């Protein structure tokens, strides 16, 4: 439709300017006005009528310029108002196009009346052919506008449906990936906790052995032997991790494993760790025991890395309804607890078995972990 309007505009502009300049003496104001009409009239065509502000401003400017142009001569200038009426119906949004059509008709009638008064001394009524022509143009352009609006509405609905369909596909793909994402996170947490703990002990042992080698070779060799033990323990930890991940309900004995881990830490680093368990049989599932073990393992790893502590305490007590566990060291502490991968992993693990966990610290006051698992309604 807009291509047709462009062709009609080119033809009518050519006809009008040829007739006007053929009957009116050339003058600088007239040439300048004609040039302004061309620039304003075709500016919106350059943008393909896709800029509403450009359409609105240039169409109204065209009306004003055409009315001024008609004051020089009206030979064919009324055709410009017909072009602007067609463009206004096609390009302007509702309800502006209705007001614009009224303005074009008023401009056309006004300029015609001025010409009649100037040339004949009286205003003549428009003939029936002109009225019918304007009515036919209005109906044709308005019908094309309605068809274009319906087509655009259908295209918009098609795009919206396509977007909804794309979202549904993405949601399905996302749902399918959630399980694998959760599994990847679990694997990352296990690697971080198990290997991180062993590698921390290995680094501390190697550093201690390196310092001793310069003045006591035999003592340094003893630390190298301990480093080998830790390396073997790391390999065993990886094997155990693979076994646990394969089993849905792995068997795990929390208290004995804690004591074994604590004894190894005390032998290697000198950190004193006490364990206080108020109930011998906690009735925990293998997954719950494994989760709590990982929490304390990560807590001790953080103490060895950052706290510069010489004592840590582990508390576990509870019944069939609630299980409480605490960890406290006497390290340097901090006034701002920043949750990195380790602390976030603890929180995710505990939440996965229906528990909550919190972290507290203060400068010079050590680091404290408090946790609770709601075991009500769980099969024992």
C-alpha cells in the first residue's frame, strides 16, 4: 500500500509543480516553498512510514505548506490535499487519522474558497464528481487500512503464539536439565568437601615437612610419610564418593567416621578437636549421617585454612523429632561472614534433608555453626 502511495505522490507532485510553475512567475519564496514541500513530503517515505512521530509532524507540516503554496496559485494544488488525506488515513494511528482527514478537507475547502474569491469574487460549491471522488478515495484507503491492521494483528498473534511455544519448549528443556543440574551440583559439592579436606591436610603436611627438612631431615621424612598417608586417604575418599553416589541409601556410620577424621587431623596438624554426642543411637539414615559428616568435614577444613585456631568442638544431640548439631572453634573469626562455595554447599546439603543451618562469627571470637534437622514424619 505504501509503495502505491509513493507512486501516486510522485505523479501528483510532478503534475502540480509543472502546472504551478507553468502558470506562475518563478520567485525565490515559491521555489523555496516547493523544495520544503518535497523534503517534508518524502521524508516519511525514506523511513517507510515506520516512525510515528515523523509521520505526525511531516503530515501536519505538509498541510500548512500546501495551504501557503495555494496562496500563490491553486492550479492543481488541491490534489496535494487528496494525497495527504490518503497518507493520513494509511499512516496515522487511531483516532488521529480521523482528525487529520477533517483538517485536510478543511484545508482543501479553505484554499479553494480563497481561490474562488480571488478569481471570481464568490465561493462555488464543489461539484458532485469531486465529492464522489473524495468519498471513493476515503473508502478505498480506509478498507486497505482495516485489512492491514487485521493482518498486523494476525501477525502479532502468530508471533505471540510462537513466543509462548518457544517458552514452553524452553521450560520443558529447563525441567529436563534440572535433574542433571542438581546432580552436577551434588557432585561438585562432594568433590569440594572430600578432596578439599584431604588436599588441605596434604598441603599443610608438605609445608611442615619442607620447613623441617632444612635442619632435621629425619623429622621432615616423617611428614613426607604422613603426606603419603593423606594421599592414599584422598584416593579412598574418591572411591567412597563413587560408591555413595551409586547407592540411593548408602550405609554410613557417623560417629566412628567423625572420630577417625578428628584423630587424623589431630595427628597431622595438632588441632585439638572434641566430640560431644549426647545420644548413642541417633536413628539417622545413611544420607543424614553422610550429610552431617560432610558439614563437619568442611567446617574443620575451613578452620585449618583460615582460622589459626588450636581447638574446635563438635556437638550432636537430639531425638526422633529433631537433631541439633553445632560446631565452634576458637580461631581469629570475622565480623563479616561471606558464604563461599563451602558454606553454600553446607546449606544446600542440610536443606536437602529438611534442615536449616546458620553461621556466626565475630573478630577474635572464633566461628560457630548451628544446625537443626526436622525428622518428624520420617521413617526410622
